[in-house]
């Protein structure tokens, strides 16, 4: 390992040296390619009365309206700590709560700085996906609850993005959705961003989005992105649940990353996306915890295969190796990393899995992800340093206590 926490080389040398860490069964660190940290506030509070995505979204706006730089920093520290303990060594924070609730600007990118400082303090690798969110729906202004998300125009978003780039170590970008940006705004932002910056977008999570796009533009959201030059290997399409065969063909041919969020898609009743078909078409799969109703990297991995089984009626739609590749290499690629964890030149990030728990004992090592949960992670390592041991941070802090304390501001 080099001084930057990257893998210098991999050898078969078994002689222990001073400072070496002796490990058991390990997996590459998992890249959480899609997170909304503040959605963690809603866990266990939105499940009793039925409804759908659109009803849940109203509750989400209520949580967003209560954020400020101080409570968001504490909440993000706690959520990022939970992620580390659950096996996520890197995270892409899809961030759009930029301004004060009335839309007025903070003096110094306070909300973005709060997230960046929280990640640095906890020790998780953050790619901040600063999000353009200009409309409340196709042909609709931002609602009162959405006011703090907006930048008025694509040009003002880009101006703020470039200012922010001087402050945030790993800054990516995001288009919220084709509902939140006009086709011209999509083009201006895609053309205005540096070409090497990772770009994310929510895509076809709900049939209503497809219906509105077809009614207004005469094309699906994927076809619209293709027309506007947005489809490329730097793009990550989140969810990609309700796609046509042509959509799948376009996304695969462009080498787009597809970020599946199985636990969120199940929780919100979104549907099951065509993950196997997208991979076969040429897309790269990644995983995300999204609304953080579940934060468990191992369960998210397993759920990728389980959703495919439910949709197809067949087992083994993804091999264990394919699932691990999506979680590690796929997630890191989506977040802008050129090399994967645990490969030469890539981050020295890994998770150690217990093989003798009541869940994992007797499992074939290569199939542990279909038996274990995050409770079976003994150590999490980022940049060659142990950041979590048996669920406790290296600082001695316990994520459950941190979460309880930070959630008091939202109770």
C-alpha cells in the first residue's frame, strides 16, 4: 500500500511485517453509488399507512425542510458511520438541499461543506453528487417544499458547481431527473461540466415519469437523454426500473452505469428493474442504499439477485462473483474511481466477513453474500486503515448512539 492508501501491488508473500493486519475472509470495499443521507430520518416512520412513492415523497419534503448545516452535519456523520459499519467504504451522496428553505443562499456552501466534513471526520470516501433541480415536474415550477433545491437556471447551477469544486475534494454532478430539468437545461449542463466528472440521474423510477415524458416530448426519458448527448460511460442512471427494450439497448450501447437500489425499490413499491438485461446489453451495474431505510451492503448485494429471481422465476440470475463485482468495482466506477478496490492502483478498501456466525457457518466462502448480513462484518478497512471493528468506529463511537443523538433534532 502506498502513502495515499492505494494498493501498490499484490503478492503471495506470507511473511508478516510490522504494521501488517492479519485478516480472515475478505471482500472488496463496497461503493454506495446512491444515497440521500437525510432520508434516514424517515426509517420506521412511513410504513404504517400504505400509500405509494408520491405519498412518501411528501413526508420526505417535510424532513428536508428541517435541515440546516449544523443538524445535517451531525446526521450525516451518524449515517456515514452506519454505512461504514455496514460495509460501505465509499458513498455517492446525491445532494440537492443546497439553500435555506426560502431559497436564499448560504454564504459559503454551508450544506455541502457539512456533508464533506462529516465524511472526512468518519473516514468514508465521499463523492458529493451536487444536483441540478430546477423544476417541480415537467412544465411545473418548484413547489414551496422544493424551493431550497433550486438554482433558477442551468447557468447558475453551473456557476455554483464550479465555485464548489474549489472546496470539495471529490465533486461529482447530478441531474435530478427529466422531470426536474428541461431538455435544453440538460444539454447545457452536460456540455458545461468537465467531461471527466461523474454524472448521475434518477431515471424511470416511476411509470408516471415515463408517461409525462412521452406526452410532452414524444420520447421516453432514456431516449431524451440520448437525444441530448447525456448517455455515455460517465453517466450513472439510478433505478432504471421501467424501461422499454429500446431504452435498454441505448443504455447498454453507451456503457452507462446502472445503480440499482433493491431495498429502496422494494420499500417504496417502485418495481423490479431489468438488471440482467441491462448488464447483458453492456451496462455496468452498481448498488445504492438510496433512502437508507436499509443500510446493509451485504443485504443490498443479495437483494440484487433476489429481485431477479422474483421477476424471472429462476435462480442464479447473477453469480456471486457478478454481484460482488457490481458492489465493489461497479460502485467505485460510478463514483469516478479509475481503479477498483483491492486491485493495483485502486483503493485499499475491504471488508472482513465472519464465517462462523449462526448465519454464515457452513457456507461456501464464495457464497457468503447469500448467507451473511452486515452483522457478520468484523472489520472494515479504508485506505489500509481499520475504521470499524465489530460495529464500533476506530474513534470509539458507536453508530447507534450517534444516530439516536442526531435524530433528536427531527423527532
